[in-house]
């Protein structure tokens, strides 16, 4: 379907590789330009809603991804102050019938590996490491990626999938550094035998407390538990992957129930991130250049949708370019039009959930508990339908 120049993709994370794979399935050649010396992913667990599985199937990796995932029975919300359950959402047969796919969790590195191997197997995808892209030029007929080392690579289009600190976004949007949320997340992965036996639930569990919350769920065939704890500590500067001591982690959780504190005390080798996002913007496209994933719509982690939105972007981008043969700019414009409002909604709702669901105190928390505990699983399915009920291609 594509003659001449390939499509250039900056960034070899989940979004960039999913984009290359989606394009290949529509007959487009691509070159993935990754700045690191090797392809890989930082982090541990990732949650996969039904919309992620819709994207997997579009990208041809559904069976492989399903074989690596851990299928959980519930989404469970606990009160970190009282130690009791607020509500849970059943993820069994009723959920799968409603949305056509399951809810699961997977190690981020395993998911990245699914896409990496599929791209390595495709004759239409070229993978290049140590290829940091500093910017771009375009002349109306082609676009040129300007490498940090001084090289130049011409392409039919350039997709900026280079994350929160995207150099492509810096040139295309020019909106400065990310917005610092003031929330700090600490991550650990522990062997299952270290998880308190009474809490080894087959669930994605969240303990909500004043200015803090805890998330845990099983990984890697139940060999591990992913442990992520977040505190609203008014951090001022972005930090990514910095080591942290248990004492530092516990400073944000001294006020919660001992049962919840006991989970944190099992963690080791803690790393911290200060969470950042950006305001939604309308400008994703500049001629033959478009943004994708965190470069387009970086979001807080509170809806567990960052990777899912990037995979949906990848599917939509490939579909829109295929629907506009020979008209790259029109295809990119159609992609942006279909994805803008859906991703902006996830960005803004992720912020709101952090404030109104995960971190409130006093009467605000009591009201949350009363409202959320009154809903049945079926009622929760209706709340989730806009997010989980489709592929994201329609933009809804």
C-alpha cells in the first residue's frame, strides 16, 4: 500500500511499537527510532481493561497477550482508614459479556515484549536504537527526523511517540515542561509469599485514604505482587525512578490503618516517581507530523489507562491512514479528530478521581463511601461503558 518513504516513529515504548505494528498490518513500512541503546520498558505492573484487549486484537497480538496476562476476579476499593471494603466490581462472566473482553493485569516488560517480538517478526518494521530524535523539518512532500547526533532520516510522516518529555511535542505544541501534580508514587514488586496471606486477593485492590492510596495485584502467574503506593506530598519537581527507603515511603502513610500499613512494610527496593501530566491540547498534528500516547495526552495513572490509550491511538492512526490512501495529512487529521475528546476525558477524569475518590478525608470520604457502596456491579458496568465498550476508533 505504501511506496517511497517509510513512516518514522520516535520512541520504542509500548505506544511506538504498537503504532509500527498497526501500520504494518495495513501495509505501511515504518522505522522506529529509539534513543536508548536497547529496547525495553521501565516499571512493573500494568492493568488492562477490555479496551486494551480490543486493541490487541486489532493489532494481531490478542492471543499472545492473553496467554501472558493474569485474570483478576474483582476491582476492589478499600477504606485505608477503617480497613474495611467500600465496594467491589465483579469482573467475571457478566463483565465479559457486557464488554466482550476480560480485565487483566500484566508485567509491563512482558507486554512490551509482545509488541517487540511482533515488530521484529514483521518485514515492514525496522527497529533502530541509539537514535534520539531532537526535532523535525518538513517540506510538504516529506518530513525529516533530525537526530541528536546530527543525522537526518526522511519519511512520509513522523509520529511522536516519545513520551511525557517529547521533543516532538516541544516543537509542535511548545507548551513547556509537564505539570507537576504534587503526588509521589513509590513502586515495589514482592514475591507472593511476602504478601500477607489474608490479603492475597485475586483482585486489583485500591486502599483509599486521606492524601494517599495503595494499589496491589498479582503478577507473573501469581509469582509476584505489584505494589504501588501514592501520597499527595506536594512534591515540586519531576522525579523518575529514584531509589527510596522504606522510612521515606512510610512518611506518607503513618495515619492509615495498621492492616494497610502492613502491606507497605513488605515492599523492598522502592523506587519513586513524582507524577506529572499536561493540559489537554487540540494541536496534535503539524502537516505530516502527529503526536501519540503520552506525547499527545499524558495523564495521571489513576484510571490505569495510559498504555491503553496509546494502543488505541496506534489502532486509530493506522486505520485513518489506510482510509485516506495517498493523503497523509488528511489521515493524520482524521486520527486526531477521532482521538482528541476521548483522551482529554481520560486525562481530566484521572485528575478528578485522584482528588474525589482516592484521596479525600472526613465527610468527603464518608460521602464517597456511601455513594460507591450503593452501586451494584451492573450499575458500575454502565458507568464504565463509555471507556470499555468499544475500540476507541469512534472517539467516544
